C-alpha cells in the first residue's frame, strides 16, 4: 500500500483523533480511507444520477413522459407501498 502525506485543518485533525479515540477506528489512516471510500461512492452515485437526469430530459423532449397528475401520484404511492410490503414478507 502506498503512503501519502496530507495536510488537514485543525478541525479535521480533531475529528480524526476523536474517531480513533472512541474506538470507532483502529488508526488515523482507517478514518481517512473510510472517508475517501465514502467520497468515491458519493461521486459514483452523482454520475449515475446525472446520467438518469439526462435520460429523463431526453424522454421529456421526445414526448415519452406522462403529465404529473394526482391519479399518477396515487398510483406511484400505491405501487411503492406494495413493493415495501412484499419486501417485508419472510421467505
């Protein structure tokens, strides 16, 4: 594993120290690695979200969307409740 030196502002240094002191992490490197993993995951999610947003815009521009009505919202909510109920059932 490569070594990298980073400079942190005092508030982040204290945060890292606190995370290791309370037993949540074994050492400071574990805290930084976990933070970077979360940042990477967040960035990946943002890329997917932007792609889906662009697909939605293209669908709207091509006329492949439905108008947002109360009936449509009720239908979406009902399908969501049904999916949630099905996920809670034991297998």
